[in-house]
């Protein structure tokens, strides 16, 4: 029986948290090839595939979901043991700025893991839009920031891509003469420009029927059936029934 190497587990969790091998490689400061090799090695040890693969990214399959809580616990205990033996414990207060879209989804497990490993670190969470958070960061009112990199002038420590897809309720029907009803991001969202460019390239007739300030608002508008909207593929919590082409 082979042991579950913490280095392999760390790569496994990074892929789960980010949704792509490229993003996980950036977060771990490793190459894509190295992370891919680590995932394959872990799957060999586990004796089963751990991800469902598609051109849009990776998601944990049934076996991966079984392994995930064990992997997080192993890494938490590993870090706790290292800190206890070395006598090092992180302490202090950190002001973390996060856009709502990430705070309400994947960040929950990440912060829980960090909290378990560093119980003496106090986190102040500031949830706001990209531009507001970027302004606070420039004013040194935030220690860390998670937002769209287009909004900040500093070079990011870690960055990963987000893929936008067109999503729509499966029962929304249109006639050939209807303009495409579009749920648009508000003008404070940097993704609005990308959506507008996609619509221009499509050469379709469309009209804006609703403005959404966040991905959560976008998901709500689409689920209600107001129109079609762009959504981040990696946010599984939206559970929208049908996805279309890249935004």
C-alpha cells in the first residue's frame, strides 16, 4: 500500500478549488505539466480517476469527492504538526477583500482550511465590487485582495482564468423575430466589456432586459427566466440547467 503524499494532495485540492490545472499550477507556483503529473500519480495510488474532465475544466467525480475531506484533514494535521514541532504559529489580523461571487462559493472551504491551520489569525472580510476593493487596496486599507486583475495596478501573487459561458433556462423560448433578451452585468463589472464584445461578434439582435451587479444576481435573473446571461463555469452553486457558447 502506498501512502498519500501531501504534495499530491495539495495539487489535488488546488485543482478542485480553482477548477483548472493551469490555475492550480499558478496557485502552487509550479508548471502545468508538474501538476498534471501529480494528479496522475495520485490517481494511480488511489486506483481510480478523481476528476471529470472536459474542455471547460475539471470537477471532482464521486471518488474525488470521497477523497477531498480526507485530503483537507491530512494537510491540516500536517501543517499543525509542523507548527507545533517548530514552535511557529501565525498570529495577527488580516484584512481580506473579496468580490461577492467568490466569497459566496469556493472561498468558503479555502478559508475554513486556513482557519483550521491558523486559529490565532483573525480575518476581517470586506465584501464589495471589483473597483471598490481595488481602490481600498491602493489606499493600503486591505492586506490581501481577490478580484479581477484588470482592476489593480500591482502584479498579482496568483492568478487563474475564469471561463464565461452563456446560460439560459431550458424552458425559455424565442421566436425568430425576437431580439435575444440579455441579462447584462452592471457597468461597474469588468466582465461587462467581454460580454458586449461577444454579443458584437455574434451579430445577433439583442436587447438588455436586466442588469446584474454580481454573479449571484446574474444566476437569479437567469433562473427566474428573465433572459440569457453570461456565467462563470466554475461556480457550480448556480446549478443552471443549460450552458451555451463561450462568452
